[in-house]
């Protein structure tokens, strides 16, 4: 029931750097989820740069973006924009368990349904698995 907070982050353009920062932001520091490259379609776009789109923390903590902003600065990246998207009443969010190693396969299957807006791996580890 909370607004979504999206960070738009400018990253170095080589593919190794992009992969490195996606891993750092989504896995190692665990402040962001759904980190991926994305077309930056705002007026302040620099066509020579690459951009990451990242969900910031969910819930009540998401309104305080200081921890995410500090991490972006520490990593030497450029925070281009923080976007707050209202949580639509008809939106539903689900987490499903899939076999380890098949996450990306299932993301593509789930995204193929017309009633699905987005699907992304979250890599939660359930107890006992």
C-alpha cells in the first residue's frame, strides 16, 4: 500500500561496470530491488551515458531516501533522479518461489501474460530450502 520510490542512476558505459553495479546495488547492499538498465526518457538525458532503474526500499522506510543517496555517492555514481510513483489501488504485488537457478526463466514466462505489468527476481531465500 506504499508509494514506489525509483532511483535513476547514471553508470559507466562498459558492460562489466553495468553488471558490477547491478550486483552491488541489488545483492550486496540490498537497498534496491529490480535493478536493471533502462531507457532514461527525461529531458536531462545524456545519450552518451547508461542508466540503471532501481526500486528503493519498500514500505514506510522508502520515504527516507538518505541511505540510498549516500550509497550512490560512496560508489561514485551519479543519482540523476528520484521518482515517487503512487501505489495504484488496483495494483497487486506477489512473490513466488521458483527453483534456484531458474529465476530468469520464470521471469520471462510470467512477463508473457498480458495481465502482468512487470516481473523481476528478488532472490529471497526461504528457510529450509
